[in-house]
């Protein structure tokens, strides 16, 4: 399949988890992919995998919450591949705590990495997308946007992502740029494994409890989010914009 032949994609936070699965899928479908993460070395491992399978990819180390780093990362992608068609704003962190214990630093860090980074990366990417009159932006929200105990910072950031997505769709639509978000439920990644550890549970036990609360009776896998992101990044979703699609096994 070559849904993305000739297309250039940036996936942030792509050294592992949902981002890595997305980078692999976009590359397998023909895109040239910039695998962006804090550590260039970790991103390179995903690039090596992609290239080993005949794909095209480039590892870039960048903190997506740093405006200068985002500008430099975007410039490097356009210099390497000549254009920028797809931006997947996937990088994210959690710093869970109950409100009465949450520090301002925990609040700010989560807002900055999960929300401000999307503002920065989208602003840098749109310059090229507007000039091309073509672009696809997909943002990572979360089911936690609806509220989740111990996640005031993360829920606020992920709800903010939905508002930002709807607004960018309005502003960038006239330039043939679509902007959508996905809101996953429980996906088995390092992020949820770290949550399990924090609450004194094993990843398996934690996943089992999450599965019991989910109509499909299992947790999700990174590839099951990547396939929806790829749909929203493809021309199959050409008249879909400003939407947030929940990927949560049927949970309300
Ligand atoms: P993950 O396994 O923790 O991967 C996130 C990646 O982002 C890591 O490689 C991380 O690098 C990187 N990253 C963190 N801060 C960054 C920064 N400032 N600049 C560049 N890269 C940065 O997470 P995941 O579970 O795949 O989640 C991916 C996205 O989906 C996140 O936005 C998350 O909030 C969202 N999501 C996840 C779930 C879930 O259940 N897993 C559910 C809903 C939404 P380091 O490892 O070096 O920090």
C-alpha cells in the first residue's frame, strides 16, 4: 500500500509507544518520516527499523516544548525532504498527583509538553502547509480530557488539545489543511506501565483492571491508535476536520 507516497511526515515523541507505531505505519505506507523525540539516539532506533524494511526516515532530537528547537526541527525536515505534509503531535507526558499535592511545576510541565508543544509545532508546520495548500495535522488528546482523578494537569491539557484542534481547523481549512485529534483510552505503552508502577501495581495487573472497565474487555495497543491517526493523515478523511475521535474500546 502507498497511501502516503511522496508525502513527508513529522511524528513527535516517536521513539516509542503510539508515536513509534505511527511512524512505522506512515513509513510502511510510503511517507518519508521524521522521527522526533527528546533523544535522537532513541529516535534513531525506530529509524533503523524503518530503513531496514525499505522505508525512508530521519531521526531528530528535539524538545517540542522549546520554540527554537521546534523551528530548527521543522527547518531540518524541509531541508531534507523539500516539503511537510503531515504533522502528528504525539509527544506527551504525565505528572499525576491529586490537586492538593500537585506542584505548579507539575502543572506547568504537563501543560507545556502536551499542549503548548502542539501550538509551537503546528505554527512552524503551517508555514509550509499553507504555501503548499496541503496539510494534515493530527493531535493526541486523551479520554482523560473528560476528567480523571489525579490528572488535573493532564486532563486540562488534553481538553485544551480538543479546543486547539477545533480552532486550527477553522483557521487553516481555507488552505486545504485538515486538523483533527484522537483521544485514546487505555493503551499499553511505557506511559501506562509507569502509571501502574506509580500506583504500586504491575503493568499486567493494571491492564487487567482497565480491561474489566472496558466494553471490549481489553486494553488497546499502539497500532490500534496508529491506524486511526493514519486515516486522519490520509486523503481518505479529506472532508473530516476539527474532530476528536475517541479510541477507547467502547468506554463512555
Ligand atoms: P510514551 O510511551 O511515554 O511516549 C511518549 C514519547 O514522547 C516518549 O518517547 C517521550 O520521550 C517523548 N517526549 C516526551 N516529552 C517530549 C518532548 N518535550 N519533546 C519530544 N518528545 C517528548 O507515551 P504513549 O503512551 O505512546 O503516548 C503518546 C501520546 O498519546 C501522548 O500524547 C499521550 O498523552 C497520549 N495518550 C496515551 C494514552 C495511553 O494510554 N498510553 C492514552 C491517551 C493519550 P521520553 O521517554 O524521553 O520522555
